[in-house]
């Protein structure tokens, strides 16, 4: 009773009025237009964007391209120390987010809801102890709840602390509350009127989408009426309303529709017909339609006109711009939003590992990957050139990565200029500074050719080298006598080529003179 009286007496002492949070400690998060406390997606804008996606061909084409390319990526872990990627069983939740699906389905739905402004996915662990799975939340049914905090200097700020999902179908009578650790929030384009929620890329062009849809309706009406504009029929005398309605129905039924296009209209009783309205040609239908396509595709992403086939252009450049300027930032944001839902190294801030994406298997980006591979090859060639010039390998790698030659450091163990082989002076000359002899490593750096000291290179033809056996001459079979030599072509003796024996018609056949 005393507490109740205290609550009554304290009502008048607070300028804003007394409420339950003064007594229970609960905090109210009022819904207002400034985004304080609660932020939710506009149900009207979400419906408009969803309707444009389902009914407008230009929007659907752009969305299909975004979804198809976005869904081709794979999730990997990336080590921040050397940027290499790897995977393990911790990624199973993203590889199979719910039954009968894979990573592509997850990314496709993230792109769809993200294009509506916000994509929400929560991690659900079944009560029966089954494996965890991801649950998609409808964007218009989720509200972001924030809390006001105070820093050490007494200054305030707000931060999101949870999400409220309306499961009553828009009535607001049943809500489920989740913390930020349970929900992944993907918002590719921030809403300038809010702090944390996103905005659909269709919001700025809803008027363009509406105009294109109305133009499509006009074209349909125009064809349904025989491809004729509106007609005005005038009579010299006054007609009654019933007669006017009857004439309108008769003329529309007899001459309307595409099957009656081009029919001759016969008027009697002094009627005069005037064309009212414009034809599609007078409306410049193609120009107006193309203008709408350009605006919608410009909002959908760079290069979208060429990728969707609305205009001719360089597809390779268009897909490269689209992937670099739109898809890669969204892949990065998707990884950041999902990282805390999966176990493994990415969920631990103390481990230098993050959730990342892999696009090596995307066929549309292979041209770009080829150019990156060529750039990598040039970089490796620069590293090899730096090492060959006598600089440390580590400094050569750093200089090639940064493009700064001032990072190169001389290698004290590098061989002197002009010495072959990548070995040090000690290995080349020995501990005492004397040239090494024997079959191991000759002073010249070339291969050892025999015991003791190496011999100089042998010049001349291979047939003239010592130790080479007799050549297998044509038409010379072992154990047979070769035919007599042609007149005027004496045989060259075996000794001339360094072979033993002096019979040119031995069992190995005759010796013909070599061409000089």
C-alpha cells in the first residue's frame, strides 16, 4: 500500500509523467519517426518493392542477375596473418542452413531480402537436441531494439541490443525477442532516416517502376482495343444516355479487340468520328521504355544494362564492374553478419581469422580471375628479379606487394655478380676461399664431366665426339654385305671418325662420306 501511494504522489513530480520504468526499472523503447528506441522496416515500402519484383519485368531481370551471381560464392575461413583461406566442419551450418538446401539458397534469399532493405536470419537450436539450423525472418515483421548507454564522461549514445519479431501476422499481439548474438542482420544499403536498418535499392525508383508498369498496361489496353487510340463519335442531334451507352457497347464489341484491328467503321445518321489520344508511335513508346530501363538498371548496379541484355556493350567489362563495385562489398558484409552464428575460429575475436568468401568457382568471374592471376605472375617475376639481383627474399616480397623499391635490402650471402647458381660465396669457394675441385661443383659453376678436373666443352658435331659408336646407316643390316659404293664416292675410313678398324664394308655395313 505504501508503494502504491508513493507511486501516486510521485506522478506530479516528473515533467514527463510517471510510468512503470521508475518503479520496476524496465525501459520503454517508444516508436517514433526519429529512429530512437525501435527501428522497423516500413511495411508499405516492403510491399511495394516485393510487388515490383513480382510484377515488373525490368526489376525481375535485375534481381535475377543479382541473386544468381551472389549465390555462387562459397564460405571459407581466412587467416589474417597471410590471407590464405581454408575450411572445416564449422561451416556446416552455412553449407546446409536448413533441410534440403545449401549455401546458394541461403545467399539467394539474403540477396532478395537485402534488396528489400533488410535480411534477418536467426540461429535456432531444436528442443529435441537436433542440429542447429538457420531461420529466415520476414523483414517487415522485425523491429530493431536499441538501448541508451552512458560513457565514462556522462555522454550518451545508443546501440542495438536485440530484435523483436512479430509472429501474429502484423497485429503486434505476439512478439518474440532475440539478442544480437542470435540474429544475423544483413543491410547492404543503409537507410539515411535510421541508424541501423537498411533501405531497398528500389525505394528511389518506385516512381519509375510505377510508370513502366502503367506504360505496360497502356500498351496492353491499346492492343486489346484493336491498336486504335480513343475515338470520339459526334451526332448532330442530342442522344439520350441509354442510346449513348448502347452505341458505346456496340462499337466496342464490333470493332474493339486485336482481332478487329484494321476493320472499316461505318457510321450513319450523320455521325462524325474523331480520333482522340495518341498512338504508340506518337508517344515515343520505345524511347520512354528505354529511359525507364536505364534508370532501373542504374539503381540495380553498374553494368546492369549490358548484363541484362537491354543494351549492347562489353560484357567482360560490365561483369567485372558489377562484381567489383557491388557483389564483393555485399559478400564481405554477408560474411560479417553471419560470422557470430557459427562456431570455430571466426567467432573468437582473439584469433586472427575471419569468415570470408571464395569466388574461384564462379564462371562469370573467370576472366577477372585470369587477370588477377596474370598480375600475380608479374609480381612473382618481380620478386624473382629482386632475389636474383642480390636482395633478401623477404624484402623482395614486401617491395613487390607494396610497389616500393625502397623496401629492398641487400642480401649479404648473395653471390657476386656474374657467378652462376644461387649459392653463397662459402659454398662456391669453400671455407678457405680456395676454388672447389673434383666432380662436386667446378669453379665455373657448370656440370662436372669427369674425375679430377672438368674438361672444356667439346666443339664440333655430335658424331665427332669421342666415345660415340658407329651410326646406324640406312640399308646397312648386321651380318650382311652392303652393296658396292657408287663410283666417285670413296668411303670414309672408320678412323676418320675415331672408330677402330679399317674395313669400310664390315658387318655393320658401309661407311658413307658425311656431308660437310
